C-alpha cells in the first residue's frame, strides 16, 4: 500500500474512533442523568412508603383503641342486662 493511502486510512479510522468516543461520552452523560433521576425517584418513593407505614400504624392503633372501647361497652351492657334481669326476677318473686 501506498504511504499516503495508509495515512489517510489511519486518519479515517482515528476520526471514527474519536467520534464514537464522543458519542459514548454523551450517552454516558445521558445515562448518568437518568440514573440520578431514578435515584431521586427511589428516594421519594421510600419517603412516601415510610409516611404510608406511619399512617398505617396510626390507623391500626386507633382501630385497636376503638375495639377496646367497644369490648368495654359490650361488657358494661352485659353487666347492666344481668342486673336488670335480677331486678326483674326479684320483682316477680314479690
């Protein structure tokens, strides 16, 4: 091969490699920005999940308190019904 053709070929190959490296760098920058955005979205999702978990725990605590009060009211109702039955039976014996 001619020396001039060899140099021309090397210049073309060098230009291709150089341009592909620039494109690769640009693609890496794009990917980096997408990864940063995804990391931000993940952090937001984790924060939202933690807030939802806290709200859920609060709701469970309120439901447990309501259940305790309902059980207490039921026990009082049964006690009152028993007292009324006794009073009725006493009045029937008289």
